[in-house]
């Protein structure tokens, strides 16, 4: 059975969301729920979505990342993806979505830039 977990930590004015496992059609609602909680808890200056522990991401997962980007722009919040690799990296490149996202190699580097 595939797994997916998501959790959040606050570092000053930055909120880091850690996603692990398979961000796919079956788990997209779990990610959406966490991101909705993040947005409803207040508007952080920066949201970092750490994807280093993702093992898989399909079109539903990419749609959730796009939704998060749109929501962050509407709220005036900076959104940074970290740990983008593998299939997700290829999907973002092939679809032309890569330039839409701010990407940093690691959470630590993204926090240093915040």
C-alpha cells in the first residue's frame, strides 16, 4: 500500500511543509487539507514545500502544487519548492511549468533566502 505523509513546521515567518511518499490522486486530498490548514492559520511571509522525500508524483500531485502556487500568489505569499527531483522534476520541465515555481535545492537554502 503506497503511503503519503505531510506535516508543517514554523521557522520565524516561514512555514515549511514536508511531503513524503506518493503525492498522487489518492493522496492529493491529504496534501490539499494540510495546505488549506496552512493558509487558514494565517498568511506566512514564505511557504516552503519540501519535496525531497517524495517517491512519486502524478498529475494530481502537480495540480496540487499549481493550486498552492495560485493560492500563495493570491495571498501575496512567497512559495518555494525544495528537493524537486525525479519524475516531478521531469514533469515540471516537460510541461513548461518549471519557470513558474521558485525552486531551491534544500530547505536550509530556502530558509537562508527567506
